[in-house]
């Protein structure tokens, strides 16, 4: 399954891929000003069994991959991203690091076959999947082992209409619909919602367990 076509003739996935052709060069230098909670979500992840398997969906430039390796040194880590440009940066970052695999693919693609994982992480990638919220959470559930964890940090919503529209233009779903879907789909381990910039928007952190 892939995102539907827009009136510009490109699917949502294709638009996001084009978006990161430029942003891959400035991503790490610019995102610290508004991608809050990325370090905290890694600390919120519960202990994992020895030889655990970890998947990060939308691993981007690989920022989290080495951090995951440092915390869970015996794990096998897979990072997937639809942007080959972002993965170019990630490959340089994890070069020489053992047991990290990078895959250039669209997670929504029905052709992608993945094994079961003990942890699936999404760091500011879930809200960029367009209107396929329920479908992607079903896919995540299928890729989680019984008792496995899903950890998510992402945008939630904003009370300011122009800001929501601007974020939508940047391919971010700012509807606030993802946290309720996660809470319905998985057994809640820990969750919180935090406001930033005097309430201009808020973001959420969520850790859940396979039901």
C-alpha cells in the first residue's frame, strides 16, 4: 500500500522523498530547535531481552541508531527510510558500527518483508505518513513480537490554525489523531504531552506494549 495521488500527480511518499533531497543536508543542524523529546524517548524505553531486534521507522540521518546501540549493545538494529538522501548521511554516521542495517524503502509498501521486533521506534516520522494512521499502526503491530514495545515521539497538535496549515504544507499531520490511536492499539506503558514555545504547539511521547 502506498499513499494516494495528489492533484499534483505525486503520491504523499514521493512528495516527502523530494522534500528531503534538500533537507538531508541541513536536517541535523536545524531540527534541534523544534524536534523536542528525542533523547527522552530513548531513556523511556524499558529493558529489552538479550539479542533483541530493534526497528526504527523513518531513521533519517541515523541520529538514534548509535544511541540505541550504546544502550542496547547486544541488539540487532534495522533502520528504514524512504529517503535515499537521508540514508547517505546515516551510512556515514554508522559506518564501522556492527549489527546496524539500513534499508531504503517505503514502510507502507506491501512488498516489504520484515521479521518480528522487540522494539519499534518512531521519532518524528509517524505524523509524516499522511492519512494512513490506522494502517501503519496495524503494520507496526504485525511487526512487533508478543510483549514487544513501540516508542514514539512526535508532533501532536496546535491551537493556532495558521501554524497547523503551515506544518501540513511541510507534510506533517498536525491533527492530534495519532496519540489516541496509539493508546487504543497498544497497552500504555508511559505517555506525556508537552507544550513548547508558549503553547504554539505540543508534542507527545508514548511507550506502549503489544497487547
